[in-house]
C-alpha cells in the first residue's frame, strides 16, 4: 500500500530483483532513460485516438494493462534513481518548490497555461 511503503523500500525491492538477475550491466543511465520513455509510450498507446467516453471505457476494460504500464514506468524511474544516487523524495519536494514559484496560485489556479504564458 502506498501509505506504508517508502520509496527507499521500493528501490531496494527492485535492486534485489535486478541484482538476482545480473542486470546491472544493462542499467546505465541511457538505457534506463530509454526504458522510462518506452514504457511511457506504451501507456500513451492505450489512450491514443480515444475521446473522453472511450477513455472511460478503457479504464473499465484495460485497467490491469494501465496499472502494469504505470508500474513499469515507476520501476525504470526507481532503478534510474537508485543506480545514480538520486533521492527521489528530495527531488520531488525540490521540484514542487520550483513549480510553486513558476505557477503561483493567483495565476495558475484553474488554468492550463504554461508558466511563460501568464
């Protein structure tokens, strides 16, 4: 469950999984970044050319596939962070702080504009 599993625990679970299979040799930054993008593309493929009603239907009929693709993205992301000594919790907190400055509530609330369009 999300509410009782840490990012560190997830990193360590996947590290052991990969170590047991001797996959370190394949997990350089380039290949892990490619994996993140490839898996994100597989998630996107599920929704391509779907309107709002069809997207709702996709969630009803293909939720397992969506969950698997999202998990694959997270696994590659966790592995990238673990192999490159990146503290994801700290990175997310720092990015949120940067985004708060780029997207102040008074300008961004209810808007889908990019920060340089305000």
